[in-house]
């Protein structure tokens, strides 16, 4: 289980994966609250108030009953090494308690660990003291042995787990020096270099060694096929596995021995409802109690259901467009030169950005459930900076900038420079309505300033390949971010053709700052660096941020204390045990 | 010689099933290439890791080698494991096919049981208001998309009653209740709406077909003869005419047999029915090659067998047909 629910910047693909599955603009994206305004006044307190971590109601708490949550896709596996979809990860989080957990605003809180460790004076060492009263659901104590076992599974030190290929392995190999257990209830983790995102990204929930070791010792590669991954027999979280009706629902039951106390509910059901409209309908009929990610087009309609209350909040993600800006990219020499020309490329990038009416995009394409993005960090980030270059909608200025850059109107209305027409393709993945509409809107906007963009929705797998093949002119998509503000996976030159730097953006100055920012552990100092990073990126525009879609959550009024927020929405739900239903059913 | 005929048909079916699997394989390969579902799209994995997985799955081999290997395993009864979750493909099928069959068989039975009487009544009362009304309904049934009909039924039977009476009249999704469900009555309650929607499309076509077939038979000489020798009208219609009129319908129903497996896709999505059609669709989009190959091959085999059964049934209904 990734500490950030697989939502660090590298995980765009994951999100797209779900899109392709559900054919609908889904769970992770759309939301609704006045987050933008809030940031200028109250920052994160606002998230606290509107998102999760409301003070849990303790009066009139009823025990018993169940809550049913609708999910657009069926979970695939409870294999923590490969699980990457929201349904599976949410269920895993309910069944397996972490060493640490997240509050709505992304701050970490202790769970199995007694406290959130502070880095020691060497800037490398983290000491976790484990609670001694925490037990697996079969009565065995949870000890440092379980933690060691889990890390060896993830990082492949003790056994040859490389055969399993944990998706965390490359990162762990790069940053994790060692995990040691000096005694039964202490774990000492050491990083190779000071690494700020370590605690938020790489602290995993322990797995039961006494149950899994025999399975793994038979064959590491067989771990994927283990029955445990489809019906966990031993858990540590608030709920235990009860049954999985394939393609229909997963039923969890309360864990009476949960170390923070038995949950109020008897059961929690994750029901597969493969259609956005059906999710809205079933919220109305009461067949499901929770819609974690309602389609924005249905959000207003949800207000008419008297049995449902709506919560919306800013979330860690953005929709944006990026272009090939590498003049040496052999796949796209023309666009590479248009956007990456050392003399005029930046002016062109600015011109295109000025020509897009993003407020209207947020209002019409995202049904007012998105805010205009003002910087490269997500709206939920503690590193968010407002002191960056702004790009208001100004088609006149856009046209002037293009004139300046030497792009003059040609005979057919499309601008020309040195015999090259300003014409390119803009792609997005098929099946995501908001995105398919957005690329149409972009093309229309740019047509007005004499730039020809041909919208082209493409197959999901092809879309994914753009990151590695860099065979595209311009791409429009979305990225979900994690708690940590690190942007290396998107803008660092070392991830050109590997991570999400498909733009081919290469700035030695920015590379240095990104490297420095992850090695400084002091948050206020990091914040200063990221303010500079944001200023550079918003000035240079290697990619153009469009909107910040909001999270839209509808919950039945019979459900209380459902403390969901931006960073504890899926896998991390420390509030889950306090949830109760007023009718006790 | 029925058994000889059966053997010959089954042997002839082998290239059909092989062809379907080959086409599926080539299509999947052409669109997906060496994409490893859930892995290739994770930029944090190193190229070496992705390549190792690609090798493990055999995706680094030329496509004909991959197909050959797959075929070899199938011949040995091994459908392989899903690339996404590592579950046996046969387990995936066994988990969901019964649900789909429950839905589609019910729908087809409903459609047959309703369309024949409707067709007969229309034919006997040709040109009357009853006939016109039934004709209008049939045309509507063909014209209305399944998903729209499904959503309307959900609205009328589940959403509106829930908002006014506090509970839906019938459940609008799933095959069983989460708790205390699973008994026949509970399953029936969940089955009614999706089966009705699915039956409606079949019903429209089949009732029109029964009507015209019935009209044709009623004008035959042997019907006139039967009437002339003083046979009661009921016997003429139901024993002589109807039996002959429904024979072509068997072919028509037989043609819908592929729908037993796949036909429920839209209904399965709208009603959250845990069936194989929806599952196959999801996995095709996710490029779970092994699962999709297993599912299509299995479905192709099922269709071949289904068509064969229809042909045999034909002989039972019409003794004039002989198998040679």
C-alpha cells in the first residue's frame, strides 16, 4: 500500500486506467467547493472544515447497521504489490492499518506507530515505536517482524522478491538504505540521502508475516496468485473480509479486536455500480449510501434528492495540456521547433495560454465543479504559491504575442513563419467526456488567434505511450498528485521519456532546485524552494495548467461522521471507525 | 443418422472456434502490442522491470509464437491466468457466466412465452385495433434503446417510489441483496427489471415474426382442409397452424444464442448485473489479453453448441427435416 494511495505525480496513468475501464469521468476528479476562495483566506483550515476530520459526533451514536458505497469498477485484487485501482486500494485501507495515517489536509497521524517519527540529526534515520497492544485479527501481536517482512516484500532484500516486481521497488532501491528492528516493537528506517517525501510516500501498512511467509517461501512469483490476495484471512484494520461477490460487491464486517476500538458499523459494503447515472439513481433510492465521486453533470440533480447530502472539496490534481517542446525530438521536429524554439518558443507558449478562457471551461465543460488552476501545484498543497505569473484570458494579447514571435497570418487564416504553418494535433484519451470536449474548446479558442489545432481523441494505451515514445504534438490530460509537493516526476530532465516529462523540458536550474527540494527536510525552507519552482514553471510554461477539478461526494443523510476529505478519501480513512447510521440498519 | 450429423457438425466447428480466437488475438495484439496492463503505465517502474514482466508474459515474442503457446495451453485445458489480477480465467468465467445465463435465459423464455401469443392474437385479428396497438408496441420495442428503457424503468419502479414511499418497489441493481439475500425470491426481485428490458427487444421482433408466419400458415391448403372437415377453430389454430408457424421462429431464437453470453452487456451495465458480458468488455478495454482470449473462445464454443442444439430442436418440431 503506497503511503499516498498511489496518487503521487507519477500516477497519471493509474487514473487513466480507471477512465478506460469505466468509460466515464470518474471518481478521482470532479469536485465542488469554493476552495479557491478559501485558499486566499484560510488555507488548510478550510479543508478541515469542509472536508474531513469534522469533530466526530459522539452523542446519539448508534451501533450496528451497514454502509454501502458505490464504486464504478470492481476491485481487482487485494494484492498490495500490484493493486493500483481505487476500489481495491480503498478496501485494502479498511482492512489493513498503517503505521501512520492521513488527516484530510494531508498531515500524518500515528496509527500502529505510537507517534509520527521525527527525522534524527543525521537527516536520514526514522525511528518508529510501535504500539504494543495492536493485534492481528487472529490474536497474534503485530510486531517489527511484520514490518520487516513487508519491506522485504516491497524492496526485495531478504528474498528474491524482484520476481514480484513491486511497483515501489525502483524508488525504494533508490532511496531506502535499510530497515532494521532493534527489538520487537521498534523499527529503524534509514534513507540513503535526506529525502523529504519518505514518510508520506514510503511507509507501508504491515502484512501478517506468520500468514504470508509460508506462501511466499513456496515461490515468490506465486504470491500474486495467493488466496490471501482475494480473501484476506487475517487483518489489522477496522474491518475484516467477509465475502466478495464478483462483479457485484465486497462485504466487510467489523473487526471486534480493532486496536482503536470496534467500529460502530457492523459491515461496510463496496458495491460495484458500473455507471455514473446508476450511482446517482441508487443514492436516491437508498440502495447505496455513498457516492465517492459523482459525475459533475449530475451534481445539481443530486441536490433534488432529499435523502442525500453533498460534500465537495478541492482535491490534489489538475487537468492540463503539454506540448512537445524539444527541437531535437526526431518524432515531432515541427512542433518541437514551434514550442521549443530558444528565441520565440516561450512567447508562443504564453500566447496559447492567454487565448484560453479557462473560467468558461470550468463553468461549461466541468459544470462549474472545477476551479481555474493558477499554478503547477495542486490546490491542496501546503507549498501552493500565489506569487507566480498570471495568464488571464486575453485573446488580443495572445495575437500580439504571436505577431511578436514572427508568426504572421497566412492566406487561409492560419499563421505562417518561414513557410511553416502553425498547425498541430491535440490528443486526449477516448472515453473521457470532459477531456474530449476540452480539446474541442481549445481548438476553437486557438482558431480565433490563427492557430490550427486538430482535436484527436486516441485509444487509452496509445495515450499512455505518449510519455515514453514522445510521439505527439500536444496532449491534454489530468494528473492526480499526492501529499508531497515534489514535481520531479513531471519536470525533471532525468524523466524525459521515462516519467511524465513527455514535453522534453530541460532546465538545469530547475533540475537543481527539484533535487535540492527533496533533500531539505525543513518544511518552511522547502516551501520557499517550491515557491521558486512554481514561479519558474509558470513563467517558462513547459505545460499549461487548465483547471483544478473538485471532488464531489454524496452521502446519505442516515450516515453520520463520514469524515472524508482530500487526503483521506480512498485508502486512508482514519475516521471510518466512528461512522454510524442513524437508523441502525 | 443423428449422431453422425452431430460429430460432423462438431468437427466443422473447430475451425470456427480457432478462427474466432485467432481474429481476437490479432486484434488485441494490433491495438495493445506489448502493453502490459497495469504495469506499462507506471512510470516509476524501471524499463528493466517492465521488460522482465513482458518476458514473463511472453509479450516479447512474435505474435504467432504467442498465439501458438496460447493454443498449446488451451489444448491442454489451460486457459491461463488474468494478467491484471492473476486469477484463473476459468474461475473468472465460472464466477460470472451463471449470472449472465440466468439473465439471458430468463429474458429469452419471457420473450418466447409472450411473443407467440401476441403474434397469434395479432394474426387472428389482423387489421383490428388490437393488432394495431400490438404492432405499435413492437415497432417501439425495436426502436427504443435498451439503456433508455432500463433507465426509465429504474426511474419509475425504483427512484420515484423511493422518493415518495421511502423504498424502491424493486431493486435497481445487482443480482442479490448485500445482506440476507441470495434466496430465490431475492434473486427474482433483482432479476425482474433487467430481464424485462432484455426480453423487450427480442419480444418485438419475435412477435412480428410469429404474426406474419401465422398469417402465411393460416392461408395454407391444409388449414383450409382442416376447417372444411369441420375441425374446431381452436384445434385448427393451435394444433395445426401454430405448430407449423413457430418452426421458423426456432431458427430466429437460435440466431440469438450468441446473445446468451454477450447480449446482456448494456443491460448488465445499466443494472449493475454481475455478468460475463460487462466483465469481458471491461477487460478488453484494460487489455487483459489472457482473460479476453479465454472469454471469446469460450463464448464461441458456446455459440457453436447452441446453434447445433437449435438445429436438433428443429428436427424435433418438424419431422420432415432429416439429418444427413
